[in-house]
């Protein structure tokens, strides 16, 4: 039996904060109503220490993109999510690291936020590659969100410009999703 991909509540709480901040109070509620219309239930109150289906998060991202746009919604949201999820105290320490260090650290922390997926990180000089294998969903929008998240996280280390490309995607037939960063 295949394990259902679950994502920790923090991702849903971050999406709620982002939508309500950028699109007005109740924006997330309207997305939750859209989920219900598609037969996906999400608690009326997101329980902070609960796990929710990753597929529901991906559908919520799609609904938010459809309802609020713009075309680069996923990337914008990813950047904002990095800002919210990387704690203030940790941001100071990031200034003394590199994107490669951050990606290595993030790969080790992935399982605190997701029940599926394994990262392999390679780096040399001012280049880093992260390969995400066995993630429980295949979703272009989620990959685009990760590009925004990784780009902003790289910038938080002081790397300029933080350029991240998604060089291979499972949604396009690749065996794994590959993200490469240069600074």
C-alpha cells in the first residue's frame, strides 16, 4: 500500500497568512470553500500540530492561483513562504553561510514538514543542485513554489543574485525533480 503524502500544518498556515495579507481578509476562506466544492475537506481551523494531505495543499495553491493570480503566483508565494518560515533569529545566522549550506540543512529538515520525498544535495563552488526523489505528489505549481522558496532562501544568505532553475521535473516525465542554484 502506498503511503499518502502529508504536509505539516505550517504550510497551510503560511498560505492562509499570505492570501489574507495580499488578497484581503477571507481570501483563504474562499480557497477553502473551493476545496470543499472539489470534495476536499480542510478543517475550519487549521490545527497547528496536525498533518494534512499534500494533494490538498497543491489544490489549494492552484485555486489561489486561479482566483487571485498573477501568472507568477507560485513563485511569489514561495518567496513569501521562505520569509515566513525561516525564523528571524536564523536569518541572522544565514548571513554567515552559503546557499549550499542552507540547502543541505533544509534537506535534513524536509521530513519535519513532509512525510514523503528525499533530497540529495550536491555542491561545488558557487553552484548547488538539489534532487527531490519520491515526493508523494507530482505538481508543477508546487515545483514552481519551491523555486521561489529556494531563491528567496538563497538571497537570505547574502547571495546575489539568488538564481534557482528547475532543470528536471517529474511532471514533465523526469525520474526526479532537480533544482539548481548559482550565485
